[in-house]
C-alpha cells in the first residue's frame, strides 16, 4: 500500500514561542489519501526535497464542457485534464 501525500506547504513553525523558544521546527502541510489536511515535522535536510514536490492549487477552465475545476499542479507537471470530460470518454 502506497501512501499518497500532496504537499501544499513547507514552512517553519514556531511552536511554544511563549516559552521563549527562538528556534522553530520545519514542517510540511499536506493532503492525505482521504483529502484531510495533515501536518508533519521534517528534517531540515529534506526542506529542498519537499519544496520541489510541493503542489499549487490552480483553477483551470475546460473549453470543451465550459466548466471550471480545481487542480493540484507542481512545477514540472503543468498539464491538467478535465475530470468531467474524462467521465464522458470512459462511457
């Protein structure tokens, strides 16, 4: 079983700042398989890896069916297919 993570953000979280802790921990925010937002602490050496696989939320518009839909894209995978048009092709 492969766990799918859609990383949305990589940021430094300052937890317990009220206790005069000056350094924060790096964490990622991602969507899991059930599309629930999750948080996970990461090693500072993995920051650039997660920044490369981070995804952006984009609104796309399909010219065939005239609908607007939301897509998670990354810097290397800009192409997106309409989920409504794909259902028509499957039938």
